[in-house]
């Protein structure tokens, strides 16, 4: 990390990052999309490769600064850890556009991605690595 004062770690407090960005209009910040979206009256996004940070560009994977969320579960643990299978089922249901995860600021994946991942959870498909490419 830089030690010349040009980089300031603000931890996981996205509200603090927004406050610091507003106080210094020549600064850049890295934080979750929902905070940018909630503060568009004070902040603007920085297009990457000419692509703006919009909800649709994040959801469809076009915005280069976006990244998917992966959850890994050992199949052998599903029958051993009480509630784990139910948790995975519930988490998969939460990714609908008006679901509880979206209401908490997560960007909903596109329909084809949601369907594929729901099938993986339902069928307990073992990850082979090709899914990550």
C-alpha cells in the first residue's frame, strides 16, 4: 500500500467513504454500488473502459468494476450441518429483483444466471471450475 498519504483506508464504513469523497471532490473511492446509487446527487461514477456504473451494467456483467458473489459449500456438509441445505435454498430465492437481498443493496443477477444457480442449488451440482470461467 502507498504510504505517501495519497491512499486512505476507510475500512468497511461506506458512509464514511461517501463523506470523505464529498469533502474532497478530487478524490476517488471504491465501495459498493448501492452506496453510489443512493448518493448520485453527491457523487458520480467513473466509467471504466467507457462503461458507466449503472444498475443494468453491473447486473449484466458489463461494468468492469463489478464482480459476482460466490458461495461455496461442501456437498458432504449438507446432510451433516443442520439448516445448511435450507439456507442455500433460501439464499437462492433471495436473488429475485424484488427479493430481500436486492432490498439490502445487492444487484440482482440476470434471469439466466439466477435460473442456472437455482438449478445448481436444487440439484446439488458439484463445482468443477469451468463455471468460474
